[in-house]
C-alpha cells in the first residue's frame, strides 16, 4: 500500500466507514439511513465524501477500491 493510499485510509471518519460497510452489503441509501438513524441526505453526503476520497465513480468501484485498501472485508 502506497503512502497516498494509507493517507486515504486514515482520512475516513468512523461514520464514513460505517456507510461504506453497509454499501458493501448492497444496501440502498434508505436502508442505510434507517440503520444508522440518519437522513438519506446525510447518507448521500457521506457517500459523496467516500467516492471522492477513493477516487471512485460508483458505489461498486468504491467497494472494490476499499476492499483492496483493506478498509472493508467482503
């Protein structure tokens, strides 16, 4: 893992990690919001931050990149 990748891993907030884990389970935003007791808007906000930090274009790409970085295990 490169230094840049390690910095990306450390840049994630605990809530972003929670959202990412639930995205990896294939859950839609509405269910993620309900499980975390936050609004769908907040889920979208976290998801946008996750995509940006991982340089991903989609939820699927974010999960793949996060798995490769060791952020989540499938």
